[in-house]
C-alpha cells in the first residue's frame, strides 16, 4: 500500500529523490516523476508496464515555464494556453534537448500542460523541475479518477499518493499539436468547439492507425476488463439473452429491466457523465456480469470525449 495524504512537502521530498508520486489533476490522477531525470522517468514506464514508444505529458506550474522546455511556442498555442490553463489541455510543441528522449519516446516534440488542481499546482510551484505524468493506471486500462483507484492498482509501485479527492473533469486532457495549423490528437476535457472559438477551424485526427504521432490513441486503449457492447440498449437486450448483463445508461434507468444499471448523470449533464465515466467502468469490473451493454451520449461538447472513450473501451482486444 502506498502512503496517502495531502502533504505536498512529503511529495516534494520523494520527487526530489527520483521517486514516483501519484498526483491529482482535474482530469485524472497522474503518476509523476521529475521530467528532466531520465532515471526517474524510467520508473514511470516500469510501474505502468508502459511501452517505451508512448510519450509522457510534462506538467508545468505556469505557461511561462513552457519556454524552458520548447524551442517554439507559437501564437496559437500561447492563445490556447492563455484561455484554458490551468486546465485540461495539452499542447504538443518542439522540444528542447535537455528533455530526456525517454520522456518523449524519441519524438522531436513534447506534450506540455498546466493542470488545474490546487494541490498539484502548489506542488509544481515548489519544485524546480516539471513533472512527467501519464495517467496513473496500468498501461491500456481505464484512467483513475479517485485516489482509491490508484491505490488499488499501483499502490505497491508508487511511494506516495497525493489525495486530491475525486477528479472534477473525469476524462483526460485534449491534446492539440500544430502541423500546418492546429490538430486535435486526442479528444478530452476541452471541447472541440471551445478550441475552435480561440484558433478557428481545427482538424481532428484521433485514429491510431493513421496517427502514429499519438500512440495513446491505440484503438483498444482505456479498456476495462469486462466486455462492452455499444448500441441501442433495448435492442441489445434482446440479442444477448444468455449473458449476465449490466447496463451503462446516460441519464435514465431503463424501466422494468431486472439487471444492474449504472446511470452516468441523472440530471442529463455531460459534465457529470464525464466525471462518473471511468469510475463506472471500474465498477463493472467488480460486478458478477459477463457483458456490459452501453449507449453513447449526445455527441457534443465533452460528450465527444466520452463517446471516444466508450468506443475504445468497447473495442475488443
Ligand atoms: O489529462 C491528462 O492528460 C492526464 C493527466 C495526468 O495530465 N495524462 C494523460 O497522460 O492522460 P497519458 O500518458 O495517459 O497520455 C499521454 C498521451 C500519449 O499516449 C500520447 O498519445 C500523447 O499523450 N502525447 C504525449 N506526448 C506527445 C507528443 N510529443 N506527441 C504526440 N502525442 C503525445
Ligand atoms: Mg493514459
């Protein structure tokens, strides 16, 4: 079991020694280490069983600190940072040489983000290096949105879990790069519409096969153990009579249906649904069921990121 608490000085002490600390962010919990120390960063890959081709996101205290990490911080990227930071947005920019190649998986770019969580921001301000932090889950599994999710899976591999409570956003950051204009590589906490309000039209390129740039977009990423089938739940129910079923509903229970159901947002709020999504997927893995029937949510705002994660969770491995 990892030590759990709200002590940022304890977290700093461990990070200064090159150890791993789980940190709360508004999106999901991260598994953090000194981003400028290759040995420390290597511990992240080992703890997660993460392949070395999958780059880490580097977390900074302020947008000003980005200049220390990149060779170019274009106007559009600065405008996005000014609008959404601290917040659920990662910018992919050309990296400076002192960032270890391990952190960026050998790419010439680095993903940077200023997260919006009081404890983690305080910690970042205390440190004299940025924090490399992927989501704090074993590679390929659903991201953790509560400290107990980290404890359950990585408790024996992390020195300390900084307890920041449940994550406010619940899905990972939106990743934006620049390749002849802004490109979204991963749908996330900042909606496509919100990005376009700042920089105009963006291309959305989130498919793994055509997009080796963002290996985190493997089709079967964010996958729980339980098999998930997506579609119209009433129809799916008639097609799977012999399974032990559970249902993942957006905002209403399906009446007169004697199987366990999880409702993502009883008020029909996409923000609330995003907050609850990953905890729900983890809950199914603890239930005595063989198949989860799930429906997509409205494909607008953060709903696009929810649907992206549902599709990846449903892709059988
Ligand atoms: O919300 C988040 O972004 C969370 C919290 C902890 O900040 N972090 C997170 O990290 O989701 P992770 O490792 O689970 O996902 C990072 C993904 C990589 O898999 C890759 O797709 C993309 O970020 N990425 C990182 N650096 C990149 C780069 N230089 N170029 C393209 N994609 C990059
Ligand atoms: Mg991840």
